[in-house]
């Protein structure tokens, strides 16, 4: 059976926002709560959705037809039926296996379902590998927002078994929610109001703010137009200013040379730098790629842990005692050069300490630490190959006509009948 689903192919803001360029500054006075794994995340986000009175905006890379996906579907249907405006933006690759009946039930209840870059299978194989809406954002009634790396799937719960993912998200209440709401609304193709005091490029997206108060939040994102490097620059800027400690926990770690250099330089000047990588990967290639970089980092004092209890899916980092970031962006070519991503930067001492204690416990209790003086094995060759691979991947979209960086666009396409 066929179902009408709105299709979006987008790498940039909609026309009414394009002239303004979606650039968000630091917002103060926020309450930020760390949510670790599905056990903490799903109850919070589902509770907020059940209490929604006006609007639910949802973006996710993956939605599966499992116990989490079915619970989400029921909540969205019930909200739409009581008059709440519900917009669900799903990725055509990550959500490509959803059944027609699943989507039809949502649409018939009044949920506006949008599929980013849907593509039919060729010989049973999905073809939209390199065009991904990878963000995970939920905004309810423009009053509470959730952002992080957790998808709507049961593999984020511990009872899923050995393949359950270790991951993080945050709940935000306060002025920064207005920015997340504005961004999610604009990216969904819905009409948005012009923001008061709109500023273009108010500052670099790292530590550049003179305020010493807590509760500061800034939304940053990457697209394939004017914000290609914002997330990467935030990491580089923060690491360049690090004084005492830096911890990066990232599932898919294969960054470019500039970020690698800042990690190494921080360790050289005495910053205690720890990386937490996948030791039990869900994608073996990710582990092999990261290990190409180990010798380069270890020789300058970077401490590398591999998380071995289950697959690591987190995308979080902290620097010193007040800067943190949580979001959807990995530190690999897909996230840094191709995908649509979103992170929040957080300046809050209590949150930073909570995240630090969580990551320290992870490293202490469930990781193996790479030996500091393991025998160098062609590290220069490994780094050179890694550099070439990363930058070929980074510039490949611009050299071809079928990847998103070639000709970014936002064009809602109404389809009366589409099988998903």
C-alpha cells in the first residue's frame, strides 16, 4: 500500500531564512540536564511529548519499528489527535526500512512526516549512503528541548544486549530553547518569524564569550553551505585554549589534521588529554581507522581508552572545568564534511563536572588503556594515509554531482504515492 509522505532534499536553510543565515549566539540562564543512554533519555522526552499542548518538532536519523519506535508512534499519534502540531523529520537512509503501514498510521492521525532524501533500493541495496540528516533534536512547545546522539531505537537500552549503545543527550530548559525551536522549525521548511537582534557570525563558536556565568548554551550546526566547519572549529578553538584537562568521547574518530594537531598540542603543553574510543565497535572500519592515528597521539602524551563493554555511540567532549559539547556530530569525514549535524556548546561548571565524572567512570571501569610507550609502527606513514583519506573524503562531494555539497537545496516535494 502507498502512503503520502512529504520528501525533503535539503542542505541549507529554507528561502525565508537563507538571507539571514541561521547563526546563534550564547544564551544564558539555562538549566541543562545530562541524559545518559536510553534509560534516562526516553522517559524524559516521552514525558515532555505526552504533556505537549501546542507543538512537537522532531528530527532523528534512525527510527526503528521496535518497542521504542512503537511507543514514540503512539505518543505522536495521540498528540496529533488532541490538536498538537506534530512534525517528524526522518532521514531517508536511517529510517529507510520503516513500513508503509507505520508511516500511514502517523500521517492519517495528522502527523506531518517528512523524509530527508528518500531513495529507492537498487537490487535490494539502499543508494543514499552519503546524504544524511544525522541530527537528533526534539523541541516541545518551544519550552523544552532535547539534543544529542540518541536515536529512537531499542538498541539504546541496556536490555538490548551486548550491542546496546553507550550514548548521551541533554535536556535544556531556558532561553536557548528558543534558538533550537527556531532552527528546527526553519529546517523543517515551516515558516519562521524573523528573530530580534539577529546577528551574523557574532563570534567563533568556541570559548569566545566574556561571561563567567553558568548556564550558557549555544547551538551550532553544520550544513553544506555556510556552516560547513562550525562544529570542527568549536573543537579546535576550545582545545587551543585548554589549560588543565580535555576529554573527548567519540564513536567514530577520524578527524582532519588541524583537529589532530590541536589535540596533540594541548597534550604537549601539559593538558591532561583523554580520548575514549570504540573498543567494541558496531562498525569495524571505524575502529581500524581510529587506530591509524594512535601512534601520532600517544607519542605526545595523549591518553587513549577503548570502551569495551558495548558499542560506544557518544559524541561528547569537555575542556577544563566549564566548557562542554553534546550533539550528533562524530569526528569523522561523514560528520565533519557531509552530514547535517547539530551540537550544543555548554558553559556550566556543574554540568561539566557531571559529564567528567561519567566519562571518568567509563574509562576507569569499562575501558582498556592503550600503552603509553607501545612500539611505534610506521606512525608517519599511518598519519599520511589518514590525512589523504580524510581530505579525499572531505572534498569528494564537491568533485561529483551526486553528493550533497555539490548543489545544496531545500525543495519540499509533495508525493501522492510513495513506498518507503
